[in-house]
């Protein structure tokens, strides 16, 4: 959950539940806001299920391929392709080594291979 002060309340930054990103909850403390958003998510999921809607699968239960594709400007592509070669590195390793620390695998402290 991301927080920022706003007047005298704490506001989640609009997406405390990635699967239901339109939900948010205002409260006077983080603890109350977390409790509020949890209850709201439970209510919305129950309502969705009751109406026969597809409930999003929690991120923790999803399988990820390990692939992450992005679009970049064409003039940047040659630069990004040459950097790993200049360092005698695999392009995937070169790029994952440059991920921010909070994107690294918790068990090793290093980005995934």
C-alpha cells in the first residue's frame, strides 16, 4: 500500500488492491484504512461472485512466465542492444541487474536470472 499525507488523513494511493485498482479507502490512520480497504475488497468480491462476474485471481495465485516486454523508441533500441555486448553480458542478465533493489528476489537479494 502506498501512502501520502493529505489534510489530516492518510490516503492510499489509489491502487492498494492491484486486482481491483478502482477501489480506495480514506481513514485517519493506516491501520483503519487497511481494515477499511480489506472489508471493501471482501464486499466487492462477494458482490461480483453473487452476480456471476469473474473475480480477478489474486496476484499471489497467478503464474508468471518470467517475460516482461516493453516498447521503447526505435532510436533507443540500438543503444540498449549494444550495452550488454560492450560488457560481455547476456542482455537479459544485463537488464535484470539494473532493476531497482525493491524488484530483486527476496531470497538472494539479486534480480531473477
